[in-house]
């Protein structure tokens, strides 16, 4: 398999584009796709201040990195959900990422902001952690964007996230959420 651009060995096959890319040209391809999508859907302007909700995972950190490389004023926002070692590892990943790129990262804690963690909220309400987690994240993301004076709040989701949510709603017969 050869890179569509340089004809060197390809490391990624992007079937929906009927193309394969080497590492360097795959990164260029992704940047171009993001820039094209932003422009096509008029998502935001170059002078807008963007708050990027980051989880410490590859999707949100990659999005933050791409937006910064495209020249946007993009600041990261990490919300510590208090989910044991998962939150500790993801917070460290977000902080390390920001430091390695000299990027600004705002860190807030659900426990400090509201006096409870996601596991505690699940125990108190008798509901699954996901229900309280999503609601609190959306609230805190929007609140931070407003309080800090950002024009746009950006989240990085991939299709796997969307499919998992849809499938979970089907399995649990959450008809109102479909």
C-alpha cells in the first residue's frame, strides 16, 4: 500500500476517501479535513476564542492540537470528575499535553465546584454514573465558557462515542433520547 501523495509506504488506509497515506501526509489530510469542515459548516471564525473540552484522551487532545496548529485561539478545559485513578490519569495526560505545547489549560474539579464526585452522585441518586456525569459535564463546560469569556465551546467526539450512546439508549429503551 502506497501513500496517495508521495508514493512511500502508507501507514493508514482511509477507505471512505479511497486513499492511503504515510504518517506525514495523513496528518496533513486530517488538518485539511478539519479546516474544510469548519469552513463548510461555518462553525467559527479565525478571531473567535475557543474553549476545548478535553478529557485527556486522544480524540479531544488531537482536536485541541489541530485547532491550535490551524491558528485558532484555543484553550483547553479539563473537568476532574473524581472517578478514582481514571480521573487522575486523564488529568495528568491533559496537563502534560498542555505543558508540552505551552498551551493554556483550565482545570476545575466537580468535587470543588459542587461538593461531590461522579461516583458519589451515582450512589446518592441510585442512577448509573453516566447520567449524572453527562449532565454535570455539559453544565460545567458551558459555565466555564461563559465565565471565561469564550465565544465557542468545542468538544471532540468520534463516531464510536455516538454509536455507543445510541446503542445504549436502544438497549435501555430510552425512547425520548433517540
